[in-house]
């Protein structure tokens, strides 16, 4: 809210006319009229008396601590979009953005919005004189980083600056911006990989992305498990079957380790309390845990399972992991609530006994 609006609204709240305000401050009514119209501003020597008269403080009068609201920013964006459609629209839109940033230099959401909006306008306009605008946009993003609070806007600005510097082959600056992003920001790894690739560090880039892929697939499988449970609880068995099959195909398509393709089909069989299918899935899972498929053969994980380790040593490690996980699975089968309905099944009990003997 500009000072002109503050003066007008505060004056009206107190029931004062422009003439009364002018008389008490020792200025002319036309001067007050110009303040409220935004034509001129009060002299610095009058600010304190004016604030006391309006029963406020100088910071409020000058909007020192104020940020634009989401609604005000949205209206401003509409105004900027309209300006961009006029003749010399890019220049007019740019001037309006700059004016608002100067008016609210500590409002990170406004500044970030102005920067991203001008990027979009430049892209859509096909403007050939981009350098001056883009340099100012970069400075706006950097200004966001200097604002207090609002980590979300700061992270978004740092993200944009990483891409900016990578495009210009300013790798050291890109890394500085990248280091500002929080470790839990998944997009940070994408940016880091792009930076590594620009520096021809392909091994480092591939390792980051392969690990991200594994994490993403684990998350997807967890989401599918929840969707399957929701479908089952909603009494939609056909949908649950479809989700189970999606989970199985995903695990196969992305070469996931060992018994991963069986996790959702077994989960569905347990929910349905299908004794025959449940025992069949459990048997197959135990067998696949002991002899896992070779992820080293997959092109998706060529760097995680590097040739430096040697294919045989990695496969041996996977088999060893399988031997360690089987006792855990057997204990869960014997005590887990999900398997309670199978406890009186002779085939189920024999399966557990046979595997306990095998791993001892």
C-alpha cells in the first residue's frame, strides 16, 4: 500500500478533512491533496508529526515492513500481462515490474514472481534484445536470496540461478547456487547432474541419476501399495488387481532387485486371504531372495554396479544379502498379523520348516 493510500485511509478513519489535516500540520490543503493523489510526498521533516497525527508510526506510514499480498500480486500480474500486449509491450511490462520491485524491495514473493513473469514474457514475445532484460532478471533472483525469511522463494530463486549459470558455462557460480539448495530437494540432484555433464564428469552425473531412479522407484512402489490398499478398502477388487499388475510390470521393466515384482501381488493375495495364491507368492519370493536377478546386467544401473567392483563381486554381495534377508522374512511369516490366516495351513507350515533347514 503506497503512502498516498495510507494517508488517505488513516485520515478518513479519524474523521478528518484534508483542510483539518493541513491546518494541524501547518501545510496547505493542496499539499495534502497531492500527497493523497500520489503526485508528491510529505517532506521528511513532516513524517514524524504526520504519523503521530494519524495515530500510526513512520514505518507503517512508509510501508517499511509491508509486503504485497497474494491478491495484490495476482492483480499486478494481470496488469503486467495486459501491458505486454501493447505496443512496446516488453519494455512497458519490464518498467512496471521494476517499479514494483523498487517499491517493495524486501518482498521475495513479489520479486520472484516479477522475475519469472518477465522470463515468460521474453520467451513468448520473441524479443531479440534480451540481454538487458535477462541481466536484470538475474539481479532480481539474486535480490530474492538477500531477503529475510521465505525459504521456499529463496530455493526457487537459487534453482533458477543454477540453470542460468550452467547455460553460460559459469560452473563455479552454478555450484555456489547449488550449494544453497537443501539436501532434501530432489531437484538438486538433477541440477548437479547437469552441471557434472557440462563439465564432462559423466560418471558422477550417471551415479547421481541412477541413485535418484532407485529412490524414485521405491517411492512409486510405496505409492502403488497405498493405492492398492485404498482400492481394496473401497471394495474395488478389479482396480486393486490392475494396480497390483502395474506394480509387477514396473519392477520388471526397471530391473528391480530380486522379489520386487512379487511384492504387490503378494500384498493383494494377503488382503484377499487367498491361501493358495499367498503361499505360491511366498514360495517364489523366498526363492528369488536367495537367487536374485542380476541388476549388474541392467543398463539402468551401470554406474551403481560399476565394472570397477567387478560383476561377480556385486552378484556375490546380492546373494549374501538374500541369505541375510531370508531369516527376517521367515520370522515375519511366523509372527506377522498379515499371515495369521495361513498358520493352520499345512503347506504354509511345511514351507517355513523347509526354508529354516535350508538356511541353517
